[in-house]
């Protein structure tokens, strides 16, 4: 091939060849995905207790997927936008993620879950290990459950961790300890079923040690199945036969659920009937009991339970507690407002009486040493009342509050300055 021919071929190839591909503009950087909410320490997934509390405080309801945190549905129903004018505190001394989650769980009646969270946090979470309030909250729960072995084991760890004396165990021989310290506190929440065995086990432990003035909190119990109702009825019957002085705090949802079930007759199942009859025994309502016992005998063709109510003192305590759980009691000092029991909902009667107690006083003192539990919604409404009282240039002092309840109040925004040590 001649040089002329090669030149022609080169020119031809250059003419007919594909042009080089045009350079594509560099792709625009993808916007970064918004960070996911930090998982709660000790829960494994979901938003933290602080984030959940903030959402509820602003929206007046739980988010669509609140993760592992469960706040009492009964209380949230009572929440209205007028009750949401508070902000969750951004920082409070002694709080950590595990304690915040445990406080929310306890506020919704899940004491065993709160204990488990704190126990795991103290063993595995650095922030919890350094939070003295988290340790004190766990001491509080162990005292309520009367688990002295676990209390003593924790006391040794506390001494090593903080190099100071742990809280003292309050024994049954202390008559001034109040119902919480003497008898213990048992809560059964949510749906009563075979899965509630761990919660009912607390009642069986109280029976085994023949506890005095124990409290059974059914305020957050919303529904049941036959197995769960029969299990609780059996435990209550055992407590009655053992002459345990037990205060049974019945909630309106459980009462309504039982009434609706019994209208179905045999279809309600024996468990619902036995639980309804047992609760009537603890309420010392003989007339209703005998009517319902006849209905039971006709419905199931069985002999009904006999009328064997608790001891007079226990029955009186139970009836008073069921009618007015958490009611105020008269105190020696007229300048102190004293609360006790389980306090639930934004319309709790104690909150209305607090406003009345503030009239003509420069310092409003609230003794919460006998408060078993305060739920999330009531705690938020309580903060609103504190804010209104302070707007009148008055001071609010809270004395005797237990560590696990204090953690909830701190989480919602009650200032540490309001907590005062109770005089001995």
C-alpha cells in the first residue's frame, strides 16, 4: 500500500468514526438522609424516652411507632391540647437514657420492666453507672418488691462505685415506713393474659411473706382473656385465704370490661366471672356478690364461690382504695398538702386541691412520700400547676418523693430546686 493510499484511509476513518462521547456533568450530590433518632440505651430500638416525652408533650399523643416505650393508654386519652403547654427539660442532673426509659415504664405501671432496664444499665451502660439517681431508683424498686437479697447485693456495688453508704433497707418492723415500704407495691397493666405471669408473681411473693398493707394496682389494666382473668382471680383468692392485708385499686376500664363480658353469659368464660366475684369480695360488696354468684351457678351449672371476704381491716382498706385511689389524707401540719397512692390523669382530684392549697400561702409544700406512682399525663399536668403557682410569685416544694418518681418529674421539666429533703 502506497503512502497516498494510507493517508486517504486515515482521512476516511477519521471522517466516519463516531465522535467521542460528550462528557456528562458530574452527578449532583445526594442530600444526606436525616439522622435517625438515637436508639434508647437499654431498649434496643426506637426513640429515646426524652424524644418520646417531647413528642407527646407537643402533640398530646404518642407517635405512630413509639418503639419499646409504652405509656398508659388510659392516661393518654385524658390528655388534651390545653394540658400540653410544657417543654421536656433538656438537661437535668442525674438523668441518663436508661433512667429516663425506666421512669416512663414505671409511670405506665411496668415496674418489672423498669427494674430490668436499670439492672442492665448499671451493669453495661457507662452513663447509668455514673448516675447516682439511677442507682437510687433501682434501690427504690427493689424496696417496693421486698427483694432484700437483690437490695443487699446492689448496696455492695453502690459502696464500691460511689464510696459512700447506700440507702438503708426499710424493714417490716418500721411502723412509720408507710404502705409502700411495709407491704410492697404490685402493678398489673395492659392486657391481662398468661403473659402477665411475671406481674402476678409479685402478688404471690407478697402472700408468701404475709405482707402487711400491700397494694395491688389495677388502674392501668384495660382488658383480659380467660386465662389471665382466672390466674389473677386465683391469686386474689389465695391472698384472701392467707389473710393478707391487701389494698386492691380497681380501675374503671377493668370494671367496665368485666361488666361487658358478663353480659355475654357463658361466652365470657369462667375466668371473667371468677375475677368479678373475687373483686366483689375484696370490695366487701356482699349484695352484688350474692346476685352474681347465683347468675354464675345458673350459667355454668356449678356451685358458686362462698362469701368469705377478707379480714374487716383489709376489706375496709381495699374498698377505700378502690373508690378513691390516691386520695389526700389529713395530716398533722395543715400547711402541707399530702398525696398518696396511685395518681393518674390530667384531671386527678389532687391537682384541683393543689390550686386551693396555694391560696394565702407564699410556700406550697407537697408531701409525696406515700405516692406509689404518678402517671405520665398527671406528671405533665402537675408541672403546669407548678408553673401557674410560681407565676403568682410563690414557691413550690416537693418533699419525700421517691427516686423513680422524681426521675419522671425531672424528665418532664420539674426543676431540681423544687425537691426538698423531708425533715426527720
